[in-house]
C-alpha cells in the first residue's frame, strides 16, 4: 500500500492472513521486483525481509550521488 494507516492500508489489513498474506506499506519498484522474483522460492517472512532490503538499497538523494561522483 502507499502509506501505513491510509484507507488502502486499512482495507488490506482487514484481510491480513498471518503467515499467508502480508501488508507492506511504502512499497517501491525495487521491492515489488524483488517480491515477484522470490515469492515462490522462500518463506513469506524471508521474502518480506529481502524486499525491505531491496527497497532501502535503491533509495538515493540525487544531489548526494552527484556530489560523490564529482569528487
């Protein structure tokens, strides 16, 4: 979902099935790609952890990246 606590998130939480369905708020494209690639290969808990790591890995601040490249 887009934001935890918003309407889409709350609706998704209402159908949450512990261990079978997980609700992830703040999803970004790298997370979605990772989930699609591991969803049938690993436990739900591990898949979610891998998606969180992928999401964090690709969050960047353009000015910082450009400054690093310039130096």
